[in-house]
């Protein structure tokens, strides 16, 4: 299997293209300050990941900005911090402030010359539009949890992806390389959907799984890169460049 075998890269965005862990950590600072909490980054991200997954499963039709506000409220309650509701809303609206990884825009610009680029994201359209401006590339299609009515790792998201890739772009599953960081949200359901997979291992060398959950069984991946720049370089090398 070679990178040049594929016609489309389908991307998770947050954790893969956008540095959501830094964004989440920064957006949690008012809560941490309000509670005078001794809470390190990894513990905060792990708590966030557990609560986010629970609410996504329980309320799959909830708009992501609203869901984030609910995550923040639950986190504050669990930590014993009494805050004004406005702080929850501020966290819910923080996605536009989350930074892109330094290599994302340049790597995407290169990959755009060789592949169709498609987003399959667990956010809402407005939140993604703000992030897209940081990425600087026009995606060929964008499918969000707001469109689908469920959150990854729900298999419905990948059913929606494959159905629309065929209907909208005339692409079959064999042409698709799903490209993502989260084993839990993306690689497990993508494997079950029969897609080839490239793991962008943004947490390479770090303990734990950050703001995502650990999957019950570690999925197989077809390609493993530590960054999107590394994937782009591997493709460039396969092209003889």
C-alpha cells in the first residue's frame, strides 16, 4: 500500500489539523483560576475527554458549541468550582481561538495539489469555518456532526462520509485514506468502515491519550506519521520529489 494509491484524504480536524489540546487548556484557564486549582494539563485534558465523550453519546444532536459549554459546566461541578454560566458559554465559543498546528497549512497546501481533501469533524459548521481560515485551504467537502446528527466514534458518521463521497464526488471507499490523530474517535470506526488509515500521531512520545479516550482494542493503522508535514514529505518522496 502506497500513499499514491489514494485519491482523497479525509481528515479529522481537531487534534489532527488544529491543536485542540492547547486550545482546550488555554480556554480552561479562567475556570482553573476561579477555583485556584492545582490541576495539570494532562489531568485537565483527560477529565475533558471523559466528560466530552459521555455527553456526545448521551446527546448526539447537541450543537458542538453548546456541548462544549455543557462539558465545562460538568467539569466545574466535578471540581467543586462555583462559576457564573457566562464562563461556560465562553468556553463553548472558544473553538475559533484554538490554534492550528504549525505544519498544517503548508502541508495541506501541498496535499491539495495531489488529493481531494475532505473534512469529517465532530464540530458544528460555524466553529469549523473559523478554524478553516487558519488552515488556508479550500476543502472539497465538509461533513460535520451538526450535519450528521451524531458524533464520532458513532459509525453513522462514517456511513454518512462514504455515502456522500460517492454521491457528491464520485469516490469509492477504496480511494479514501482517512487521516486522523484520535485512535478512539477515528481509527477504530474507520477500520470498521473498511477504510485505509493514516495515523497522525501528534502525541508521539507522550504518555496517556490526552483529550481523547483510549480505545478498548488498539486498531491497526496503514501509515504512521508524527506530523502532517511528515505525511506530506513521505508523499513527496514517493513521487520522486
